[in-house]
C-alpha cells in the first residue's frame, strides 16, 4: 500500500487496518501463500446460472495452460464450497469433464487459487460450481449456496515438489503433459470411475499416464479398455494395486503398446472383480483428469 496525502500517523493506521485484508488475499484454499506473485487477468464474457448455482468466464480466445500454472479466482455468490472446471473446445458444458481436483473451501476473502498439474490446451471457459451437489457427483452440502466467477487471473509459477510426485516419489524428470479429452463417468456401486476418450487412441511402450484421482480410495487399479473388449471384464489392467499419494496424482508407465484404447478407468473399493483385494475399508475412486507424457 502507498500512502498518498496522509501524514505518518494516518498512514500507520491505514496500514494496520488493511494488513489483515492484504494477508488474507494471499490465501490459497485457506492457506497463506508466501510466494504470492502478480497475475494476468484473463479477458472474457462472464455468465451465471441461478438454476445450477454456477458461474463462468467464456475466454476471449481458446487458451493453453501449462502444468504448474496457477489460477486465482474471485468467487461471488454465497457458496462455502465450490468445484472448478476448465472446459476444453469441443467438450459439452453439460458434462463434468475438465474438473480441477475436488471440493475447495472458499475462504473469507472469497479468493481461491488452484494449481494445474497437467497441461490444459484449447480451454474456452473457466467455471465455478456451487450448490448442494453439482452434476450429482460432488456433494458440497445441503445448505451450500450458489457461486459466480467475478475475475480470473493466470499466475505462471514453478511447479511445487508435491505436484510432481509419482506414486509418492518426486519425479525430477517431469515432462510436459498432454491433457486427454473425453467424457468422465463413475459407478458408486463398483467404486470405479472412467474417462471415455474422445477418439480411440494408440499408446506406445514407454508412455506414461498421469491421473488425478477423485474419491476416497487409498489404493486403486488402472485399466486401459481396447475397442471391442467388454467393460465388464478386467482385461487391460496396468500392473497391480497402486497406492494413491496425498496429492492424489498417480503416474503409471506402459510396458507394452496399447492400441485402439477407448477408455481409461480407475477402480477402488474392497475387491474389484473379486480378483484384486485392496482392503475392506478401501473407498471408491473416480478419475478427474488424465494426461499423457510421451518422452
């Protein structure tokens, strides 16, 4: 803060009164961000839906975001919790595809900051979703109010060590990630979630998949479903059980070519297909985003 036209006493008082606000505006999901940097405001047209309790900014041009970028969002409305989505060109806004993690608690200053752990290309809209249960998939609380999006800033920042974890280990050779487009779904009955890929995709030996895992599963299985194979089978599994780290980002390497893949799925619960015991208390898993790393 710069004191203009104030004497020393008035300036000191103003700084004292403003200090809590300035400190709070650096909060990231309620935590103080000591490395707060200036952001670039993103231009676009804002809108909202009172029916769905959501708000958005339609970006002026399709925009590419990189892993490690941060978005600082000023949230309007009365929601205490929100979910955030980046909508890619060609994806229906009716779907929940493109979510950034899970529920975020809105702090007192109503500024939240979210970090991208994968590249997101061709983004045409940033949206925030309040209300009791967006898409019937994200229970935020029966009394949760609506959310609007007042401003969005892009902060190009270095990736934290935690966001580069692979199965709980830091990946010092972190490479660029290509976000995979498609339609997400989940089954509460089976404790599984999936991404139906927009087009059948060929993966090569040595490719890596970086998956953002939702739900409460501590352990998961990952499957690549090829065209023509029934999703009722366990065919296409990638190795065995994987422990989900604290940041809920797992990375799996392909040891063979996988051609004509139409779906990536993750499986939690106690014992998928009755063949893979993961523990009686293991919760369900969903897949929020999938990125391809091709070295």
